[in-house]
């Protein structure tokens, strides 16, 4: 139980730093957390977001891709948004739609995703 409390507190600190736009600090906390829990999809998600905010785009996208491959739906959503930001090219739109449709399919299969309305809007 103490490990869970510590992990929850760590994530709270990361979210707090991220929302305060202290991305380098949040990234450092993510990396420390991932040393202890390398398979934590939520820590990886915030690591990817921080990397994107710090303009380390390729690394951030790669981290989010890994989290999405592990089933993290919010990472799928961020990848969809990232694809849309990469321009109006048809291949960018196709990638975005694929990410969003992956979320819809997961929800239809029984996964919970509270922000599904945003995905439907994006589609």
C-alpha cells in the first residue's frame, strides 16, 4: 500500500507541475517515477506530453506511440491531435483519424474513456 500512495503522490506532483507549465520539472519527476515503475502508462503519457512541450517532438511522439501501443487511450488522442497539427496533408488526416477510431473501437469494446465526446467531435 505505501508504494501505491507514493505513486499516487508522484503523479499528483507531475500533474501539478505540468499544469503550472513547469515542464522540465514534471519531466524529471516522470523519469524518476519510470525508473521505479517502467511500465506505468500514465507516467509515460505525461513524459511524452512534457517532451512535446519542451519541443523534443520526435522523442515525445515516440513515447506517446509506446503508451498508445500499451492501450493508453489518452495517448491515442494526443497522437491524433499531433497528427492534425502537422498540416493539412491527407496522410496527416488519415493518421489522426486512425488514432481517433482506435479510441472509438476500444470504447465500443467496453473500455472507459470519459472524453469520448471530444473524439466524436474530432472525427
